[in-house]
């Protein structure tokens, strides 16, 4: 066991033996303890030690920017619509006049 390959082989055997023991214990626990496999009797959320803090919902800054831009564009559309109606009215009065 003085060679590096002997040490590597020893650790390979040790780790695989340890992993097998852990796997066996987990399988035994799953078979014997109903709380591991009975999903219907479990609580949806684990109870925290303290009361839950309320979630503060802040608007997305990008959405706020978009809402502001939409309001500006709607105001521009209304202004252009009024200007178009006034020009159309002026054109009709000059044409019939």
C-alpha cells in the first residue's frame, strides 16, 4: 500500500463502501419511516420559527417607465387628433367658403 495506486485503490474501496452504507441506511429509512414517503400527510410548508414577513410588492421600474411613456404617447395622439380635426374644419370652410 506504499504505492500511490494502492492508496487510490484503497480510497476507492473506502468511498464505495461508505456510499453503499449510506444508500442502505436511506433505503431502510424510506421503508420504515412513513413521513419520508407519505406526501399526503405532510404539511405544505414547514412552519418557521417566527411569523412570516409580508411580501412587499414593488412595481417593476421598467413597467413604470413604460406606463409613463404610454401616457405621453396617448396625450400626443389626442393633440394630433384635435389638430387634424381643426385642419379638416379649416379646409372645409375655405373650400366651401
